[in-house]
C-alpha cells in the first residue's frame, strides 16, 4: 500500500475527505480506500512496510519513534487535514517523515468567528441583547450607550500566528487600531501588517476588545491572569478561541464578578467543557460556546483540499506551504 488513511475513528475520515477527494487520492496516490487504525498497523506491521504517505485528520494516532521505524520504514510524509499536530508530529519528524498540517485551512473559520465577535463586542451586542431578550429594552439601550462602536477603537490580538494574522487581515475593512503582543513577530512584519507591537499590560490596558490566539505550550500556560484582566477598560470584552489553559480561570472569574461591565466570550476552557460546578455558568457576563470556532460542517472539506494540494506539490518537488518543523512546534498552537 503506497498510501493509507490512518485514523482511530474511520467515520471522521469520511466526513473530512469527501468522496471526490478520496477517489482522486486513490487515482493519484495509490490510496487504499480502507481506513486503518493504530491497532491495525501494530497487529500487522508487515502490511504497511511499503507505505509512503499517510492521510489523516482528527483522530490521528500517536506512535513512538521505535513503532514508526518498525511499522512505516518507507514513510515519506504525513498529511493531516486538521489543525494542531502537537499530539503526534515529533516522532514522525524525527524519523525523517515530512508532516503537513491544514492549520491554515482550520484557521479561516476561527478568524471569521473571532472577527465577527470583535465587531459585535464593539457594538455592545453581548451585554445589551441579554436584557433586550428579556424585554428590558431600557436597560439594554442604556448599556449600549456605554460601548464605543467600531470606528477608531483599539483591538488587542495576543499572538500573531496563523489565526491571529487572519483576524488582523479581516479587521482591515474597519477603521480600527490593532495592538499585538507576540514576541516572535518581527518589527518589519508588524509594520507590514499595520499593527503596533506592545506588552501584554499595554494591550489589556488600552484595548476595548482583547482576543487570545497564543500558541499552546508550557510557557503560555497561565499567562493571562488577574493583573492583566484588572487593567481592562470600561465595557471591554475578552475573547478566547485559543486554549483555555492560557487563562488563570479563577482570576477571570474574579474580575467578571467584580466588574459586570467586562464580558468574556469563551469558546475554550480548561478543562473542556467546564466542570458542572464551574462559576462560569453563574456569570451573566460570561458567554460560553462549545468549541465551535474551528472548521465544522462543509468547512472541514477545505482542510482535506489543502492537504491534497500539498501532496501534489510535494511529489512534484514544488514549493510547499504547510510543512511543520520541530522548531515550529515550539510556537504553534
């Protein structure tokens, strides 16, 4: 088998790779249409000795370097039609296989979701609609009057990686000033993006909306704490579509309790979902969504398309766009 689908949940492959793409890969890559699991490969390693290419998505199993060498000695590349590869990529890379991720495709709906939330936050939608939906239009209008609208406002983006950069791109059609915290963003690139680099303290102190897109690693865990949240301007909003572990959630609960003018929009938490007795559920100024910012519905097929194009470029020796290196994993989500 020159190419295989590898996933611990075969139905996920069918939902991400539409029939037309599966047929295309069968013709172009010699892809076996069956979906193989980790256990399949470990039970019959001799059957996969000739495998050169792996196609997968959410549900991709992890292997040790020793297992990869034993099961996939001919492997050239892994094409992952989803976002983060942190859970499995390093052993494959260390064994000499190229790893490709559709993080750019998955970043598109996250950026669209976030940009929409930013606009609604500037308009005071979250606070005012809460009262209007209950028939209290007077309070809703009163709260609305305290929000600045979009024109000329400062928006803070934490992390200018793939998602953060796409959010910034989508905000260009609005007259907004974008502040960015990202130690890895070169000054020249910041100037090209027309954003102002600043510290986290500056960003939280000046921005009416703050959106988190930090990479998920040990260095960023617990980075967003009470000292930052307490600096937020009146009627400001904190958005998290990154990872919940970057927030000291007790500190966020504290500021949301102390200051009803602040709103938190949380698509991710730690743990996820929150525990049943989480204070988030009792806070009216905390709006939770069940991790829906990423690709869903037909959007997931975009990720498979990206990986098919990467495969085509890779086998032709053309430049590729979404290869992941071990160095990149230090700063990727």
